[in-house]
């Protein structure tokens, strides 16, 4: 169910075997253990950083969706401002036109008033002469009446025109005042629209700042991941160097026939014990075999490096063969894990346990309980992930367990 731990397992297995075979070797087991612990810590930190990175990226997506939605709201608010401004511009234009019309009407009224006043003054000052001239110059009585009527009509016309101009002036004044009130309303509506737009712009700026902070978080976690991966590579290089030295010492010891000092149980071949006694030793008991498959967690494909044997939580997990426990603890991806060295480069691995009942360095017998079934690490259900490794490389468990592989 998990990605391969080929190199880590090979390292641990090689370290255990070589140390037991070469008690006087110059390579420090503590140094290797510390390096491996450092790599495990870096791997956990990297996992945490990747989790936070994914969280920051998800937050970016959410905030960007909010920003896009806010953009639409701000654009709508800006349209309201533009419409309110257009209304105000129209009102101002009509107000200016009304003022101009009022000035023109006032000017015409004043001109008409001056005309009427001039005529009235003329007739007043020359009324006797004017009427005498009318009488003396009239051809007859009817002509005189017509001339007098003409003068009265002129005066009446002037008065009528003056009244009409005064009325027009009053109407324009009234309309101008109404437009001024309309302008006040338009100015108020524009102010409200601008306040709304400014408030939304403020919210948009805050969300943009939040988005930028998540972008910075993403960069920070990417940097942490890259830094940890580099440090892990450096630790692996040191481990490889120490292993090379240990391999050379082991070869020298074998050449000197010193391998007889090895105390670890040597596996001599044959069928290993079934590791989950609560389930039958059968292919039908497997939920996943030693195959390439789709990842149960995440996307893509992976090669599944062992057998998955489902069982109820807390069920016993037993040693497939006698040997020495070379690893008992948390291993990234595998969760609570036990690895047992059976000699001759053969190691079995038991992953995803809820708890462990043995410790590193313990000598165990075939069928002895070493852990309890669980679903720790990268797991989708309670089961035992069982692997067989030879010289660190995973291999098909079928010929070792006597249980056939399955295709899924």
C-alpha cells in the first residue's frame, strides 16, 4: 500500500548484519543510527511542509475565487458611480441651461420694461400735444378714434408683453430651484455610490494582501521542502560512505573466516510462517498483492512492494521466522513498523501496526507476536503490510510464504 523504502531498508539491514558479524569494525553504529534518524526527521518535516504547502495553495485558490467574485461586485459598484456621475452631469447641464434661460428672460423683461417705461413717460410728458396732434391731423372723427385706439393698443401690448415676460421669468426661476434640489439628490446618490465602491475596494485590497501572504507562504514551504530534500541527500551520501566502509570491512572479515562470530539466526530457506494468524494463509486473504497498481491515496500508479493482509484492529502480527529485530518504530509511510533480520541478507517487514510488542535488538522466535494490527502511516484500513527483502531489495513474498500472488 506504500511507496518503496528500498534504500532505507537496505541500509538498515546491511547495518544490522554487518555489526553483528563484525563487532570490532571501525564504523560507528551510533553514527549510522543518528544519520538515519536525521533523515527520518527531515522526511517528517518535509511531509509537514508539503501539507502546509498544500494548505497554502488551497487557501490561495479560495481567496482568488473570493477576489474574482469581489471584482465583479466592485465593477458593479463602479458602474453605479458612473451612472450617478452621469446623472449629476446631466442635472448640472440642465441647471446651467436654466440659469442662462433665466438671465435671458430677465434681460428681455428689463428691455420690455424700459420700452414700456419710455413710452409711458413720453405720453405723460407729451400727452396734451400728442392728443392735440391726433385731433388736428385726423381727417375725420373716425380717423381720430382709430388713432387713439392705436395708441391704447400699443400701451396694452407693452403691458401684456411685460406680464408674460414676468411670468416666464418666474417659471424659469421655479424650474431652476427644482433642478437645484435635483442636483442635491444626485450629489447625495453619487456620494453613497462612491462610499460603497471605496468600501468594496478596501475589502478587495485586504483579500489581495491575504492572497499575497499565502503566495509568500507557498514560497517559504517550497524552500523548506527543497532545503530538507537537499539535507536528506547529504545525509544519505554520508550513510552510503559509511556503508561502503562497512562493506569493505565485512568482506575483509569474511576473507579472514571471521564470519563465524555472527550470532544472528541464519535463514536456511523453506516456507516462512504466515504473519497474521487470525486470517487463513491464502491468496483470498490478501487485499493487495506484489503488483503495480493505482495509488490508494493520491493519484497515479505505484509498485506495491509486498502483501496486504486485512485483519481486525489489534489482532496479532507474528514473526515469519526467527531472527533479530533490526527496526522497531515509526517509519514514514509505513507507520509503526517492525523489521526482522533472518540472516543471509533476508529481512521481513511488517507495517501499519497500531502498536509494537518488540524493540530493536530483540531476538524473536518463529510465530512470536511482534505487533498488533492497525492502520498507521499512509493506510486506508486495518491490515498488515508484509514485505520480504533480500539484501535490501523487495521481492515477491509468494515463494517464501507459499501463498500465491494476486493481480490487484
